[in-house]
C-alpha cells in the first residue's frame, strides 16, 4: 500500500498552518476612524503618521507611502534621475517587478549572478557587469535576507554608482544592526497581501537624502510640491498615493512586526538545525553581519542527487500532498522570461542607447541552479507556527525521502 499522500497514503499533517493575513479589533477600529474622519485620501493624518513611523522603524530619515512596491522601485529610480540609456545591475533571482521598474524608466537591466550559497546578488559578479553606462546597483534582499551591503556599497563608491535597495521582502531586516532600505541611496518596500505586514496592496520609498525625498514625494503626487499650488506640476509624476485606509491598517500591522519577526527567526533557526542534518538539503549560508532577518521566505537548497535524482518539482508536489506548503519559488531566471520581448525595441535596442542587449545567450549558473534544480521555499506564515508545526515539516521531508521508491519507480507515482 502506498505510504506517500501523493499516492493515496495518509498525509503527515491535515491541520492548516497559521492563516495570513492576521488582524484583530485594532484594524477594525482603525478603519472606522478613517471612515469617520471623512478624509480617506489626501489631507488625512494616517498616511503621514505611517510614513514617519515606518521610515524611523527602518532607520531611515524619510518615507513616502505609495500604491505598491513596484511604484516604490520606479519612483526610487526616477528620483535618482535614472532613465534612457542608463544601465542598472540587478540579480535575476527576484520577482519580475524589480526588472519591470527598471524597464519602465527606459533603463537597461544588466543581470549579475547570485551567490550560490545565499541567493542574493553576488559581489563577485557585479564588477564584470559594470560599463561606462552603469548608473546603479539594485540588490534585492531576497526572502528578507539582506544582500552583502558592505561589498555592494564599497563597489558603488569605487565606481561612483547609486544603490537602490529592493527591500520589498525585508521589513525589519538588519545588516550589522542597521535596518535595510536606506543603507544605499534609496529603497523600496511592498505591503502586498502575502507580505509580513500588509494592507492588501501598498508600498514605501525610504531614504536619508532630503533631495531624493522631495523628488519621490513630488513623483508620487502628480509632480506637485508640498507647499505648491494644486494645479502646478514640476516633475513628471503621477498619482501613486497610498490611501488613508491602507496607512491606518499598516500602523496596526507595524505594532505586531517585532514579535512576529522574533517568532519567524526562532522557527527558522530551528528548521536550520534540523534540515542541515538531512543528507541532500542545505540551508543558506550563515552570516553574522545579518543581525535580523524578516524571513519573508524560508529558502533551502535541495540536491536531487541525494534524492535518487527526483526533480525538485516532484519533491515539492509530494511534500505539498503531506500538508506542507512548500513551493519551488522562481521557476526561471528573469532574463529567460517572455515579458522581455516587449522591450526589445525600446529600451533594449533604442538608438539613444546605441547598443543591442540580447539576453538569449545569458547563463548565470547560480541563478539557473537555484531556479531549476535546488531552490525551495516555505512562506512566512508557516514560521509563525509552533515547534510542533516545524517538526511536521521535518517529518514530511523525512517521509518523502524514506519513500522515494514510490516516486522514482516507473509507474508507481501518480504525478
Ligand atoms: C522582490 C520584490 N520586488 C518587488 C515587488 C513588487 O511589489 P508589489 O507587488 O507591491 O508591486 C515584490 C512583490 O512581490 C517583490 O517580492
């Protein structure tokens, strides 16, 4: 009789992991206050309060609350004056919005590889990607794990480049005690519904630079100036303002973030200790300079050779059937995605740029291996569970490993 749930056996776990998003009476009360204020958009107090509190929480001087993380990235690039013909160095192991923001401003994404042991931008891959057109490095703190900001800032200084942080998965993450977002020139956060603090959608630009702040503020508000006339538009901005409803919810969500981050980190360390003992699994490399990790994703590395050659896609399906919500994560490096063909004429072969970028021959080995072979993710809400929940994850993995014959023998697996 089949043991694996994928083949009809009893799953390791039938109860759900903690549900996400989490809310209580405080969010309901906050929404009521906004409704009663009559100020649901411009002129209310919640957006301003959230900008100040969130920026301070991330150790940044200024914040601009916007519609989503993609807008936050685009505004960050525009505020720095990055546009036509400029190159931005970026990892291909990220959500497509990171790249779209660069293309939206008519700049060129230049892909550098990720570190095979951390999945963040590999400083060793950055320098060879720099050209006389390079204007910025855009590291992504993937899954909440800060990129190597010491090396990135030092390369940026040497070549006089800007640093834009994609912190869309990294609220509260810290690099040597400094929270991410404004370690570089400017950074972007997302509050979309899967995120560790959420209002369904939403984003934030943070920076320590007053001039960049003023530009970002104007860009998110139709090019206006804080003291200017309503119908006076100084920058090519558009309406990207966060609503009062979102800001009021996020102020409450922020109150839970410290406690939630502690819980996620505790459980992540526990999983690290358990999974690293399983032959064929590796956790991401420890780095003492990471003093806090948001763990938006718990990423671990799967070696099919230790699992009788079973591809990670089938391993993930078997584990999901056991009641463990693992995912294969990004399934291809972003330079292989179909959306790029829409940018072939402009900006990728724009006469102003004067070159033609062809990503078809690009092969960044660490990113390819992470996508195709080894990267597996657990979502953040799983890490809000109990020790017993974590033990179920380990038990699910061990069960699949012990019954690999059910998946690898021809004709036995029902997938
Ligand atoms: C790494 C990364 N960058 C950018 C974004 C874009 O954020 P949003 O979906 O809020 O536009 C996301 C959101 O999923 C993300 O994970």
